[in-house]
């Protein structure tokens, strides 16, 4: 049975799941429908009133003091695999349509280099400034952790805050705690205009 998390909650990941070394992190979201293409956001939507919003999930691998040590430690649609191979991204989903995960990241915790202390999961809106888009146009955003060995969902966190006007979400983090790994439900939004701006905040 998956643990449903609240914002700010921290839970153990590996201690209560002995032998867990590979995990799948799924991130998902749905565009808000705009009644018939008119209405408040009518000019921003194409095709039958559905939002054409391209959200991108990324993983930022941080070292000591929550600092990024190498730009190659950012795994996203333009760099689908970390240098050491411990983090692998499923690739870009351009629309967010459909049920289930929109983007997935496979992590081999046993291969994460010892100097990496934390993995931060970020979702941002591609080209948000030019397209005048923000997370008030997205609903049902979530992050979940699955054991790919048996497809058991371990953790699930629904981001339910009002993120209207914000363009980047830090959804959650996986971090070392002694010899174990823990997960924190973050759910904080910022006005970062691009992934590179988010990355700079950790450098």
C-alpha cells in the first residue's frame, strides 16, 4: 500500500524496504481544459480547448551543502542519463495528456556516487515566458516512487497548492540519511523562467 504524503512530510525509503536499490520516480500532470477555447485562457490554448503546455521533469544531483558540482549532474530531456549511469530519464512528453506518469526517471540508488547527497525533482514549463504559461493551467500534478521489481507504488504525493502564476515546481527530493535514503515531499513553486535558471540557484 502506497504512503500518501502531505507537503513537508519526510519518509524513509530504503530502511522500510530492505534490499530496495532500484526505484522508478514517476511525475505526472494534466492540462486544465478551457471551456470551448474561449474564456479566460482562450488565446493560450490550441486544438479543441486543450492546453498545449510542455512540462519538463528534471533531476538535479547535488553534492555537499546542496550545491551542484557539475552541469552534467542535471538529468533532463537534453541529457537523459547521468555520467555514472545511476539516473536515467524516460524522455520528453510534450503534452501531459493521458493517465498515469507523464515522465519517468529510473534511479539505481546503489550506483549514485558517494559525493551526491541529494536528488531534487523539478518540473518546469518549457518556453513559459514566450507562451505566457504558468502552473495555474496545470492540474493533478504528482510525484510517486515505485519499486520497478514488482511495480509496487511505495510513495505518492499530490501537489494540491495553488501554483497560479508560478513557472517551476520543486516536487520532491530523495536524500541520504546515514546509509539509507529518504524522500521529502517539497511542493514549492518559483518564478524561474527556465531550467538553467533553476540550476543556477543551486550553483
